[in-house]
């Protein structure tokens, strides 16, 4: 069954040569390497975790193997996904770009639209991946289990109860997350507090002097809300108590995760699969006027040590 194509345009005047679409989220968690990438996984990969008790003991003249070494594992098993669209070239003959299809009855899909469609599919997949990484549910089609689902079922994870975060309480709530970070990972170079957009926006406003935490009416450098320049190198350049804040667009509002980047994993087969969209003209294969859009990729997330992670939820 072909993909439903609704064309509602007026065929008059000159085509501007550009398509626009509703904005989609990118995937900053992947694009900016907010978590550890694990490519080239054909089926599944075992992540080994090691823990010991107090290994330093009082000295004696004898060898005494009294320490305990515990080996455990987590499985990172990427799930396969696909994008399949089918468009009929005939639908485009009365559209703005009919001239780009050529004069022959053996039409080509308009090149400008083809390029746009490829980019559009890639953007949609990137957005879906970003949402899956954090909010995904393994029980739903087109999704894999995200960090919120995985972490919520682990009693070893440090839980902090959440509330609705605003500019008035964001300093307090970030403080609760920071205070819950285990001593063993506090101060580590790759430690992040992963925050959703609503927490980041509230924090920016609070630092601009519009919170109630004694930050001053004029905010950072006396510039009010104008102090902030938006996203830049290393996500958006925000930190709290010396801990980097990573804005993860896929995180649900009022949720936060504090963890080391090296403790969070994204697994896939080939990274290039996430950037490859194929357009197949079916005319040479079955004589039809259809064009198929095909994309296949694999993806999953997993974490290592639950006791080293704080979940604000």
C-alpha cells in the first residue's frame, strides 16, 4: 500500500526552489556525544561490571585472600528499525516542480523534493532516536527501552523525588540532585547532570536574576537574561556547582539524570546507517511509477553501574 500523499498547492507563479517542514528536534545526546557510543554491534554486547569490598586489610605474615570481587554484566542489544515510504510520481505532475520531472512519460521524482525528503527523513529519525534514548518504552512499536525506563526499575539507582521545576525553585532542585551524587563519582571529569529543556530554561532565567535564590536582580555579569548566548560548544555551556549540565532534548520535562558519560551507552551496528536513506525508483523493477524511500538502522541504550547514577523522577 502506497504512502498517502496529500498535495494541497496552487500551480501558479514561480517555485521558490525551497521546501520547509515543521521543526524537529535533533539528537544532541548523540551528535554532541553526551553518552558513550558503542558501534559495530551485530547482535548484542556484554558490558562487564566489577565491584569489590574493602580490599586494604591489616598486614600479617601470611597471604590472606579475604577480599570479595564481584563480576556482573549488562546486555546492550540494539533493536532493528526501518523507515519505508512509497510515493507515486504521478501525484507530482500537477505540482510546482513538474518541469523538474522531465518531459518523458517515464517521470523522475523532482530532484529538489528528493533532496528535501532525504533530509526530512533523517531529521525525523534523529528526533525519534533522541526521544527513545531517554523516554523510549520497549513495549511500544518503533521504540526501545530508554534510560528512564531502565533506571526506574533498578533499586541500586539513587532516587530523588521530583517536582515541577520553575525559575523560582530550579536552584534548589538542581542542588538536591547534586547533593545525591555519590562521593565516588563527584568531581569526575565526565560527570554530567542531564536536564530537559524546561529545566535548562528555568536555570537560565534564574541566573538572569529572576529566581528567588538570592542571585541578584541583574543576574550574571549584571546582564539580566541577556547574559546567555544559547547553545555552543559542549552543549550549551551551563554548569551547576562545577558540574556540567547537558541539555538532552529527549528527556521528559521535570526529569533529571546525574551520571558519568562513561557509564551510559548507546549501541548500534554501523553509525553510517543513521545517515543513509535510499531512494529506489521502482520503474526498472516492476514498471510502476512508484518511488520507495528506505532506511534501516539499529539502536539501544544501556548503563553500567546503577549505584553511580542519580535519577530525579
